[in-house]
């Protein structure tokens, strides 16, 4: 049996160069030694096939090159797309995304955030389920945190990439009101434990200003669950007991459930019921009819969130730590005049 080759050690590099192990360690990190010594050590290490053990290197340097990325709910297809984009941005800078899913549960979200902190990630990007939770404050004290979507109001974050939810909600409800809709059902992933998220509050404010009825219902983002909720809404099973003329969904993933329920009921989206989404997932463009929705500029969000996180990790000051993303209404064929 062929025995596996023994991994070269730091001591062997030291013996090959006639230096101490401490001097070799410094040279491999590029600190406290001359350029000539650094080059001599690196050459010897390459000839021996020596590679620094990653965990030891992280402990010595105080960094792991791992960045936690905590998604609010990966059942949302747009969040999947965003997390993947953030991972690519981090990888371009030789950092690695450790992506976890809170599954829409605020308690699970904080538990996972604490685990990432305890595992010594260099930074944490989070799309929060409950941005008002007090538990964010100690986490942000221990690790640089960048919030995406909503502000962590009780925590001192390293940066924020926020969605102008008020502008988005106003744009959609004004658009639907202009088409003659007076009763709109709003389907939101917000659960009973997080009832005061800004977007949900803005719906009530905008509806009162516009003089329309907007009934807000919680809705899971998983397709089967979203379809079941939409089935009740389209069948007149909402809080008002009547069928709305329009359904406004706080994610395109939820809107796909409305499409499915409408098909089951032999209702035509864009004729019998109007549907509007919230985040312009690519699938929305190939539906029949294509979904009217909001475009938030996903690529720019991922780039800015990663930039803020890396700057905080490296201790670099940035001129602006807060970016407010304004949406653009992509009008297609799923909402019509009544």
C-alpha cells in the first residue's frame, strides 16, 4: 500500500532557509522581514510544496476570508438570485460566502447570526426577517454587519443597502388606483411575530391617502403555500369576504402562486384579476401574461453590499455607508383597467 505523502511543515521550511520558524511565518505573511528574505522563504516553501494550514493561518491573521450571508427566506426566488450575486462579488475579492437560510423565522435568524459570529466570520450580510429585533445590537458589536432591504434600527451596522419601500408601494398602489382598482389584497411574507415591518406599515398609509381598501394578508413564499392563500383570496375568502380586483404581492414568488390559483379557477390574469409583483425575478418576464413588477437593480445591490462589507472588514473608511435603492415599475400585461 502506498502511504500518503507527508505534508511539509513550517519547521522544514525554516531548516531549508536557515531561519527560525517565527521568521518564516512572518515572511509568508509579508511582515517584519526584508523583501529579499520574503522572496527566499516563498521560493523554499514552493519547492517543498508547503502550504499554510488555513485554520492556523486564520487564527494567526485574525481573519478567515469567510463572510456570513444570512438570507431571510430562500424560498423567495429573488433572494436566491441576490445571495448568489453577493457570493460572486465576494469571491471576486478572494472571500467566500457562507450562505444560511432563516426560513422566514426571526428566532432562527438571530440564532444563525450568533452561530456565524461564534464561527468567526469576518463579516455578516443580512436580509433581515425582523429588522427591529434587539438581538442585532450585540451581534453588530462583535462583527461588521451590513443590512440589506430594511435598516437594523437598534444596531450600529457597518453599512446599509436599503430598499425605498415607501416609493415602491406608492408606485404600485397609485398605478392600480389609476387603473380603477378600489379593492386590493396585499400578500406579504411578514408573519404574526413581525407585524410592524416598514413595507406593511406603508401599505396602510398609502391606502388611506388614496382612498382605497388594501387588505394585508400573510403569505408563505413557497409555491404551494402561496397558491393555497391565493386560492382563498380569489374565492372571496379574504378578510372582507369579497374578491379583490387586484392582488399586490410583496415578492414575485408569491405572485406565481396567484397565477397558479387563477388558472385553477379558470380566471385569466390580466383580464379577470390584476396581479403585481415586487422584485422582477427573470421568470416573471416569461409568464403569460408577463408580470408587472418592481425592478430594484439587483446587481447594484449585491455589488454595494459586498463593497461595504469588505471595507468594514479591512478597516477602511467609506464616504457613504448607506445606500437607498429606488425601484422602477416594469409595466407588463398582468394589470389592466377595470
